[in-house]
């Protein structure tokens, strides 16, 4: 039996914490512009509202999705799993 089919190994993997980041967009600015920001100011992102968001797990792009609102909370629906081999 390989490690990957070992139930104890699979359970152990399920308990490993990972960092998930959803990137809505980016904005580039100088340090001077950053320091001049005031509360409530709106930053224009380099993505349109209908473009997919990028989903990173532990710093690696793994999927794309679209923003959704469910029960008053913001979430993401996966629309594409990224093939890491195609990115290299």
C-alpha cells in the first residue's frame, strides 16, 4: 500500500493548515501615493468586476473563481482549476 492510499496519511494531510488568498486585483502606486491615502478612499484595481479572481494556496496559483454573495457573506465559486504545468 502506498502512502497516498493510507487512511492515516490522508487524515494527517487534512489537518495541515494552509494559507488561502483570493486576489481581487492589483494597483500600482508610489510610496508617496500610498502614504497620502486617507480612510474611505477608493483604489481602482487593474481588473474589471466581471473578471475571475485568482485563488492561491500557500503562495501557488491553483484556481480561478468568481465572487458571490451567499447569506450576506462574500465568497468565491471555483470556475477553473489551474494546471501548474501550463504556467511554467
